[in-house]
């Protein structure tokens, strides 16, 4: 089993369900991105090494899963759900799979990816 799968399957439900859904949304939106473990949690980015031009991350905490974008503050977010973080990052905390809007998240991912490929 690859390390990302090991990380995700080790989470308690409903966080595991949310993380699995995020993984499928990321895979569909960014089929060219590489997923790997970096600093203890899954990161998807460009290149073949973890941390090489990262685009997004999934990080679990006891009560929620964070879905973050490295350039999230540069991504248009009419929903207001992305919360600014350190540097140019922005993220959303998810407590269940129902909080994931695949269309919205796909837009964020494609915008974030485009920022990294310019």
C-alpha cells in the first residue's frame, strides 16, 4: 500500500470518508499531479518529489481534515470558504464528506494548478 493510502485509511470515519473524497476530487481535477507524503501528510504537486512545486494538501486533525492550497490566497473564492493562512496559503476545515463541493473544489484546484504552471 502506498504511503498516501496508508495515511488516509488510518483515519477514523467520518474524517476518512472526507479525505477519500478529497483524494478523488484531486485526482479528477489534477490527473497530472503527483501525490506523496511530505511533512507527515499527503501533498499533491508538480514533479516527482514531495514538496516539488506543491499545489494542495490534506491534513487530518482529531476533529477535522484540512484541505489546503499553497497559492490559495491567489485563487478566486466567491464562496468565502477558503481561510487565508501563512504565506500565500488558504484552506478549509472539513468535518464530514457532506462539506465537500466537488465542483467548487475542482475550480480551486485548477486555478491553483494554473498559478504554478505559468
